[in-house]
C-alpha cells in the first residue's frame, strides 16, 4: 500500500494539531504550555505548505509559513520571558500556582 | 499631499518612531543615571503622534468627503483605507496621544520607561495598519504584531506577581486564538486558492468547510474581542496593566479585534448570515458583563467587565446592520465604538490618576478598591468630576455621548420591525439601566461620603494627568449635545461595513 505525499502531510498536520491541543489542555508546566503552543502553530504552518501545494501555489504557501514562523517565534520568546519571570516571582512554573487573581 | 502617500506615512510614522523612542530614552537614561532627569522618550513619542495626526488629517479628509476608500498596492500587499479604517485610526490616534500625555507623570518612577513608550507606539502603529488590511493573511500579521506588543505592555510591571499572571493568561489565550485564525485562513485558502476577499467573495457558496472557517474566525478573534465565554483574560489584563494601557486595551484593542473579526467575516459574507451570530453574542455579552461588574470590589476590574458589556452594545448595532441591512445600526455601532474609546479611556485614566495618587506614588502596587474612592471629590475635584462624567456617560445617562450612541443602536434595532430584535432592544435598554447600578454608586461614593484616611494621605495629581481627562470629558459632553458632529466619521464607516460584506 502506498500513500501519496499530500495525505501523509494531512495526517501529520492533524497529528500535530491533536498533540498540541491535548498537551495544552493537560500540561501544567508553563514552559510545556509554550511548547504545546509551538506544536499547534507548527501544525498550522505545515497546513499552509500543504494547501499551497494542493492549490498549485507552492511559493505562496511556503512564504506564508515563513511569515508565521517569524511571528510565532516572537510569541514564544515573550512566553518564555514571562515563564522565567514567573519562576523568579512565584518560585514555581506550575500554572496551578498562579492564583493571585483568582476569586 | 497625495492621500495615498498620507496613508502609507500614517502607518509608517508610528512604526518608524519605535526604535527612535527607545534609543532616545535609553541613551539619556543611561547618561543621567538618576531619576531626576526627565526621560525624553515620552516627548519623542508625542511628537511622532502629532506627525501621525497630520497624515491622519489628510487621509481622513479624503475618505470623509468622498466616502471612497483609498486603495494602494505596496509590492504585493494591498492596503485599503476606508471608513472603518478611519474610525479605528482616529480613535487610536486620539486615545493614544492622550495616553502618552497622561503616562508622563504616571510612569515617571518606573524603570524602563522608554520601553513603555516604544511598545505603545508599536501597538498604535499596528492597530492603524490592521484597519487597512484587505488580504486575510495580512490581517493576521497585523493582528499578531498588535497582540505581541500588548502582551509585553500588560506584563509591564514585571516584578509584580499579579501582572505576570495576567500576562501569562492573556498570552496563552490569545496565542490559541491566533492559531485558530490561522486554521481558518488555511481552510479559506484551500477552497479558494487565494487570500484576497475581493477576488473570491462573490463566488463562494455555503460550503460546510467555509462555515467552519467562519466559526474559527469568530472564536479566534473573539478571544481578543472578549466574546463572553472567551473573555476570562480581560478583567485580569485590564486591571493589572499600567492605567494608560488599560485605557488603550479597553478603548481600542478589543475594538480592533472586533474590526478584524468583521473584516474576516466580510470575506465569507456569502457563506452564512453572520449578523445573527453577532447579535446572539451581543445579548450574552451585555448580560454577563453587567452582572459580573456588579459584584466587583476593585475599580479597574469593574471597568473591565463593563467593557465586556459595551462590546455587547456594539455587536448588537453591527449585527442588526448586517442581518437586516440597517445602515443606521452600523453607524450607531461605530459611533458607540468611538464613544466607548473616549468614555472608557476617560474612566480608566481617571481611575488611574486616583490609583497613582493614592497607591502608586507611595510605591504600593495594591489595587484600587471601591472603598478607597470614599470622598475623593474633596481632595481631587477635577479628577473626580471628569471621572464621574465618564462613568455616567458609560451608564448611558442623557445628554452624554454614551446615551446618544446607545439610542442610535436601539432605534436601528426597533426599525427592523422584527419581534426578536425588539425583544433584544428592550433587553439592551434594561441592561443599560442595570449598568447604572454599579456606575452610580461609584459617583455617589466619591461625592457624598466622608473622605477615607487613604484619600486624606493621597499625593497630588499633576496637571499633565488632569489635562487628558478634561479633554476627554469635554468631548464626551459635546458629543452628547451634538452627536451629528461625528457623522463625517460614522457614515463612511457604515458604508465601508457594507462594502466589506460585498453588499
């Protein structure tokens, strides 16, 4: 049995989105939350490349994915910066400990 | 000047000023080394805003007089400055300028003041840019750039645990929203092979995949717009950010999310009647926002929840406009958007001035509680007067600006002659009365109780902080008496909304 390239891509996209979403809902460590977000975005990025190929616009799809990489890296950097600062101030990276505003 | 160039410079000036503001502030702060020197970052930022204002005037005059959008292509990117962009740019510019003025004394004691102003300029520039995006992906890029600058501003007090917590919550929720938007864009891209709505809008059919894409847009942008089940980041972020940023977040950032949502749904206008969805969210937003605001003890959280309710009023006007073709509703919705920027900006800056005088000036980062306002009028007559005008206008008391825009929305709802819409009009009226249940006691507390100890020990408020308050209060009163003054702004915006939806 042989699979064509797009369907392999599609499975990977769905897999990445599923893993990212599952991780986002279950993990409690702030750094892991940032990683989970990254996995989700990687899924979306791959989807752009895949759709670019399917619609015959490989260049467009890839350039969109590249733009997403740039924007998303900055989000990851800001997220990790906050994580460092949270560790300093709360002494823990567990998001369950972030309760100063809970009421 | 050519309006096309004016639009490009309108976006470019704030963005180009970002490094200049930072460097000017950084170099002087490093050389001086003590806190007595005035950091020039704020003056550079203010100068950049004034230059931006000139370009805004040229571009705005062209759009307001001809009602024609200014379209242009830079390399492969298409930008279009239409009525909606004008409302957004004008609100952002007005509030941004006043927030920079206000923040001068407010942020004076903070470390890294220059970072504050350069991030603020970045946020202003990206918001003005977002209004002009046509292409769906381009819209996402502006949206993400705006979001990134606002994450850092929300967590600006980086030594405060509460601010960090608010920042983390805001970042995680917004980032998930932005992935959903991306997936929506992927779906549209797959169906149409292009991202420019002008090309594909007319030949779309109600394919289920595209309805799914619209749902992804509503959820994704809905996080930033604070549609009700997705609003949980808002009270934390608005209450923990520096007050100037709270004013920007509440006054223009969530509205920018709304405009981004309208633009993306406009691309899918042939797929589904999205107006009805907006109306449903409007009803939920009004009720939940008002009920949650009623039970808040912290003033800034109270105002934050009231933003959720006001978002509901705007959504109602725009939703009525989209599903029943009432251009009145669209004009009312955009009128309320602008008024909300002024009124909520005024309320947050007024509360910020009191927070500064009572807590921050003494190095105390605890929140301003409702009880702290007791008898504040004796000591801070101007701040309290303007704050009261802002609060009562938010509550919709005639003849202030908030009443006029709510009235226009209610009239548009009633004119649809639809039973459900009329039920919702009554519901919105009742909600507006309900909201007085938390605005009026605040005013009462400030004027009619004995000053608390904390007020008596309060520090003075500088005139630079009072000036923006007086200007905003003046605008709120004048627009209440002469709402037609803003027709040049709201009419083209209503027209542009229908153009966005291809009608």
